[in-house]
C-alpha cells in the first residue's frame, strides 16, 4: 500500500479542540488514523485536505499548488491569510505548510512501516534517527529527547546514547513510542511511534544493517517487527469507545 492510498484511508476528525486539548483528550491510535486540524470543525475542508495530501503523495500536486487550493477553500469559508493569529489562523502560510507537511510525512512513514517484513527486518533490524531536512532554526534538543525517552524504557532495544551520541534503536524498540509521546515533558510531539516525532521536524529514519548494528554494540537478537502499522482507519466502535471514555458528544458531521 502506498502513501497516497494510506492517506485516503484516513477518517475525518472535525473538532473544536485546540492542539494541546487534542493531544490530551483523544487517543493517539485514533489521531494517527485520522485527518484533523486544531479547531477545525468543517468536515468538508478536512476531506479537501485529505485528497490534496494524497495528490501530493502521488506527485501530481506540488506543495505551493496544494497550499493555494486549500487557501481558496478557506477563503470561501471566511478565512483569510491576512487575518492575524499565526498558526492559529487556518489560512496562514505557516499553518497550511504545517498541515500539509505533517500529513505527508505521517503517510510516508506509515507506508514505510507497511513495507516492513520479517525478511527486511532480519537484514535491516534498526533505524537511526538523524536530520534529513534542513531547518532555519533546528531544535537543539534531539539528543536530550532521545536520552530521556531511552531512560523511560530502560534502553530496551536502543543504543544508550548521551548528548552527542548516535540515536539508534531496533525497529521494535519502545523508545520510538516514548519519543513520539514527548517523554520528558515535550509538548510539540504527535504521539506516534514514527516520524515526524514533533511538528515541523526535519528528523527522520535511516535503515541500519544487521552488521552495522552489531558493530555499534546493539543486540539484534531481540529484533522484531515495528509497532505502528496496525489498521489505518478507526472503526465506528473505536470512535464510540473514545467518545464515551472522554465524555465527548459528537466529534462533528462527517466523521464516519
């Protein structure tokens, strides 16, 4: 299954919640299989985001054209790029770029997870987290994030790395989920065990061979299949369960 097909499988999740509330109140397994944007209750717009991102992943639409398309739809809804609010304004360039980049990166990562087989994992049992896209102001704390996430899982399947060390772990290591959960108090993460681990991040995975893992001192005998590649679309029962657990009413028209 390719990344565009994965994007089109996602359900719509209209919500009036802000980004922090979304993170705290909606289960991560629902979020990673949904198309949502903080304080965006219009299912039609989210459907447009989903299809626009799918076309970007297919290579039939570039990011600038995708942004122009969504901007036009938002203008019809009464939003404008000239409105104040920065990231809080759904029509701002920063917000549109964030939505498009996050959705494409997530779908690409899930497609990569879907491509993992026992034979692949046997030959390439680990990932290294490293910078793959330049940023004007890169986060300076990735080594600290890695250290705190590793400590939280007892370095299970991960290379103990202090500040300045390489960030390497088995594909099955729980450190990836800990990193996505923002262990250590980081509030800019997405709750996923795969890139992007934080909004607007340029960090991603590089496959590491079995030979290189052994040379680095990583125990590959416990290597297993990576987490995060379960069913991609939440079922109606799953959504109902989350709604009851957190006391929600309807998420909004067009969820299912």
